[in-house]
């Protein structure tokens, strides 16, 4: 009683106390209470207590539902019957009570049925039990109807802590009870007030009715009732849910063919088509229109293969979907977007015509269908164009609304791309160009006319740029000429700039007699000085133009450098952000790459000069360099990284890095403690190494010597990923073997000295991630240096310690390293490494197997199962029966309350099958093992307590 009062008091505090901190404390206490064994009885008592208020009833019903779903195994076997009786008594008590409470209790009873076999439930299972109760207690039919509704939903609810095998049995039990459920629901149709919940329950059970034929359903009273309710405002939503499920049912069993479903399809389609008039009925509620539109969208998505045939009947559906697409509300019109995409795929993919015997017949049929659907897709392009118009009040909208509008534009862009696949890029461009011409004409002739339609048409033209062929010469020259004449309204100018960038490849191949590039560059420079957003679009477009028209710019370097220096200096009114200025760096870098070799060096120096000058000035501030914010340094270093990445002249870049090395060395030495600066500098060095390759010469040696020394002092993970790039480039070069061997020994030996516990890994996941990425790269590029290294055994030990780190990337890197070691031993060249790998893995094999099984069963998140499973499979392939013996001993440690003997035996057998090389389903068994051992927190704790992966003792080899 005291605990019940405490729960009530905590709920009162949670909902009514004025202090946020006190409410948060009450919330934590209530959450902890829900995990206790006492929560069963207390929640049950309070639900039966007539004095409990609504807040208490809702909380306790949620708690009891959650306990049944997740913690049913806490109870003794004999507790089932009293629990079921109590829950049913509550369902009856609340049959006319708060709906939220009744729903939670219904879900609780359904979850109970998932846990308990038909034999234990009695009465032939829960559906027959409900049937008996309905016959004997008709006054409780509404509550039992809700229970009947949630039953199929709980069959697929993976929050219920049932074993996979029991879940499969429950699904079969329900599937075998479909006819009983349908009979109950049919009988309930006699009660007019129950029609809505009956239809809701019918929709729920349709997901399990694969054993019922389409011809039977077509004539079923429940189906007829649902179809008749499509014209009833009172029952429309429930009727739509039923018809939607019926449509999906007709596409589920593809193996039996569409013809078997035709009796039902012929009943459904006319009824849905009969709702077409409601789509534009202004007297209809918007939610009702949405429900009807959803039916048309479902019909289109489900029957797209039939519709793609282009028959007269199918074209009626297409025109109805065009009406949905024309609806002024985007939420309604966008329901059809998936249909247009799938229809486009059906019309254009060769697989759709596999039934035709020859290429000639395929081509003829494809052309015929594309011709049939030409007009609908033309209409679609016209309809969606207006969807992307900026709202008049855009500037006053919230950030969230503006983000939603951008998503709308992206979605419309995808629809237009689908249209180009059917119509062709040029034909689509013509339609959009006519829209643009019309909008520009209206704008020029009416001073009150808005700019939005002009921008919308241009945005659509930009969206299809990848679909317009480079040889198009009719429309695009007119568009490019028109761009310079458009007003410089910010959003319009932003789209103008984006359009220039989008058509950069076409601009490069445009007829040379037309001086098309200079006026477009003028537009971009104008955009750079308009606003932040426009400047961003202009600089990105400038980058694309330079990438694709680089040869045309090679004689205009002075002009490009003029733009660059104005932008970098901040003078001249440009509004280019630091991040966007990187586009200009990229732009000039690619142009420089096309210069004759004798001119590249000078151009590269000019490009690097602003960044170098700034860095030298910072270094010259004696005593103050240490206090300079990292961002002021990385801003310039990142520009150098961008240059090294994009100037594809290995010898020139290598020479530049050699000249800059003293500057880099100074920054390394003075700022080695600064993670952000080191990451930026290592990134610059990485791109220099990647571009220069073996042209780096002596600079690479100095670089490696520097990072080796600094890594031992400052433990910066970026030194590891820079080393990883070096290994990739130089790992197979025999002339580099000596200093790479030294690099490997030093980096790994130092890392393993401070990653000694799982806590060390958790504190520095970046180190763990980059260390094992480097190790895997060593296996790939220089196994001859890595595997015989004295640090190799320590690195394996270290991986076993950190294997259960929760950090996603670090965990994956460690597991991948373990798999790579085992795969190397099994590879075609693995014989020469086999003895070393065996000497390292075999003494640790039992512990490694235990760690992997613990990781599968809860030590790592379920999202790591694929990587863990692969590592265990690789281990099994390598050491066969030994892994089976280890696995058998380890799995036996798990108590039978968590894992039954049958489940253990299934795991050992699958492991044995994998060891013998048979095509076993080890991965599926491992997933099921993971599911069983994670079914609730109590079981997971029992399993981890038995396997204790963090308590294993390893002997580190120095």
C-alpha cells in the first residue's frame, strides 16, 4: 500500500509540480519503478482501485502492458492464469472507460498470448477464447473487438520479448484462426454502432489472410461492407484502411500470378474509381480527400505492372492519379510521386518486357508504351512545375517551414527526372522552356507580376540538367542568353547561378561561335556580391564551370586569379563565406592542372600564396602563436589541402610540399597538442601524399619521422590516419620497407601501451578507430612487414580488449581487423603467414570466440551483428573443429533460463556445419541467437553475466 501511494505521489509531482528539476526526479523514479518486480502487483492494484485518477490509470496500464511485453519471464509459470483473469477483468471494467487505458490493456492481453502456447491458454487459443467470451458476454463485445484488432499487430511487434520460434508459432496460430476472426467480425456487423471498429479489426486481420482466396474475399460480407462504407463520411477512414489492405493483399503472393487475384481486383477498382469525383469536391473535409487520394495512390503503386500495359482501363487509373497530382495541397498531390517513379521504371527497364521473345518485339512494345504514356507525363510536368514556386511569405516563414519547402522542391525534381526517362530530356526541356518564356513574358509585361513563376520554371530546368544531352542546340542557347536579362532578385539570381553550374558540361560543348562563357561568368561574379546564399550558389557553380570548361579558362588565368584574390581578401564586396571560398580554390586547382607543365609551378605558387602568407604571419607572432584559435589556422591549411587534392600534377605538388615542409614542420612542432590544427595539417599532408605518390622523395621520410616523434608525445589519432595513407601508397615499395617497418613497430607498440582496458578504448575511440584502420591497411598493402612484426600479437590482444567498445566506427574497425587477419590466413597467399597467425590466434582462440559470442548476445549493439557474425564465421573457417569445441563450451555457460538446450544445440550444429564447409545458415542462426539473448534486459544481463567478456584476463606480449 505504501508503494502504491508513492507511485500516486510521484505521478502527481510529474504532472503538476512547478519545478522542472523536481518533475525530472519524479520521472526518473517512475521509470526505475517500471523495471522492478513490484511494478506488476502495484500497477494491477491501482488499475482495480476505483479511486485511481486518469493519470494513474494511464501510467499503470502502460506499465502493465510493458511488463507483459518485456518481462513476462519474471513471473512463475503458475502466474499466467491469474494475470490473464486480472487483465480480462480490467478490460471488462474499462469497456466503457478511457480509450487509452482500454487500448493498453488490450495490447497487454495480446502480448500475453504471444508468450503463451495454445495449450497453455486453453479454449483452443486466444481467438476461440474471444469467440466464446463474445457469445456469453455480449455487453463486453466493444472491448473484445479492440483486443481482436490488436492481436495481428502484436504478432509483428518485436518489442515483445518472445523467442523467435514462439513468435513464428503465434503467427501460424493467428493465420489458422483467420476464418474464425472473420466470422466473429461478420456477426458484429449486425450492430450498427460497431461498424467502424469492425472494419478496423478486419483491416488488421487482412495482413494474415494469405490462405483465403481472392474469389472468396471478393464476395465476403466484410469486403462488401467496407466498399459500401466508402461513401459514408462516418466510416470512410476505416473503409479506406480495409480497401488499402485488400489492394496490398492482391499483390502479396506474386508466385500465384495476377490472374488469381483478378476476381477481387475487378471488385475493388470500380469502387475506388467511383470516388474520383470526391478529389476536387470543395465541400469535402480535407482529411477525407486525403483518405481517398491514398486509395488511388495505393492502387497505382500496387498495380503499376498492369497499368504499364497501357490498356484503356489502366489509362483511366492514370488520369485519376493525374487528378490527385493536380490537387492544390502538396500533401495530397505528392502521394502519387512514388507511382510515377515506379511507372517510369516499368516503361523503361528491359526486364519489364522479358515475356517478349525477341529484341525487335521488345523494342516495338517499349516504343508503343512510351507513346501511350507520353501525354500523361507531359501533363505531369506541367502540373508539378507550380509546386516549386516560392511562397509569397517565404521570408517570414519559420526555419522548419523553409526546410519543408526545400524538400518539396527536391521531391518535384525527382518527379521531373522520372518524366525525362519517358519523354526524353529535350522534350521535357521544351515544356519547361515554354513555361519559362510565359513567366518571363508576364513579368516583363506586368510590373505587378511576381518573379516566383520565373524562378520556378528555371528551377525545374536546372533539375533535369543531367537528362539533357550535350548536343542540344535549340533550347539551351536561348535559355543561356535569357539568363543575363533576368532581374537580380536574390532567390531568382541564386537559381540562375545554380542553373549555370548544372549545365556546365553543356556549356563546355556549346558552339564556339557563340561567346557564351564570359556573360555567364559575369552573372556568377554578380551573384558572389549579392547575398550569402546567392554567393554560395555562385561559387559552387563557378567550381563546376571551371571543372568542365577548364581548357577554355586556361588562357584567362589572370581574370580567375583576380576573382580569387578579391574573394580571399574580403575586399570588393564579395559575400563568400569561408566554407564557400573553398569552391574557388577547387575551381582554380582544376584549371591549373590543365596548364603546360612549365606554367603549373608558378600558378600553384600563386594559388597557395594567400594561405602561406597568412600562416607565416601567424608563426611570426613570437609567443602568441600558441594562443591563436585553431580555426584561424585551419582555415588556411584546409585551402592547401584542397589545392593538393585537386591539382593533379604529382611532381609539381611534391615540389611544393618540399618547399613548404619547413612551414609545416614548424606548425607540427608548435601546435602538436592542438587536435583541430593537427587534423587539418595531417589532412593536407594526406592529400599531398595521395596526389604526389612516389614523387614525394625525401619529404616523406621527414614527414614520417615527425609524426612518429609527435605521436609518442601527444597521441593524436590523425597521425595514424596520415600513416594509413602512406602505407597505401608506399606499402608495396621494397625501397621503403625499412622505414615503414620502423613506423609500424613504433605506432602500434605505443598505441597498445595506453589502450589497456575497455575504459581506455571508450575514452579514446578515435585512436582505436584509426589504429585498427591502419592495421587493416597494413594487412592489405604490406603483410610481409606487418604480420612478422613483434607488435602483431600485442595488437591482437589489444583488439580483444577493445572488441566490445560501444563506439560504432571503432568497433567496426576492430572487428574488421580481426576478420582481415583470419581472411589473410585463408587467402591464396596465406600459407606464408599461416604459422605466425596460428601461433597468435590459437592460444587466444577460446577467449576470442567467447568475446565474439558475447558481442553477438548483447555486449555490442544489434547493429554490429553483421560484423561480429563475419568474424566468427572467418574464425570457424580457419580453425574448424577447435572453434566448435570452444563454442560448445562457451554457449553451455549460459543458464537454461536464458537459452534452452535446444537453442544451444542448434547453435553448435550450425557452427559445426560451417566448420565442415557445408553451405550452412550460420548467419541466420547467429541472428536468432542474438534475438533470443536480447529479448529483454533481464535475459541480456544473465547472458552477459555468464560470459563476462570484460573480465577475461589476457597476457600482453611485449
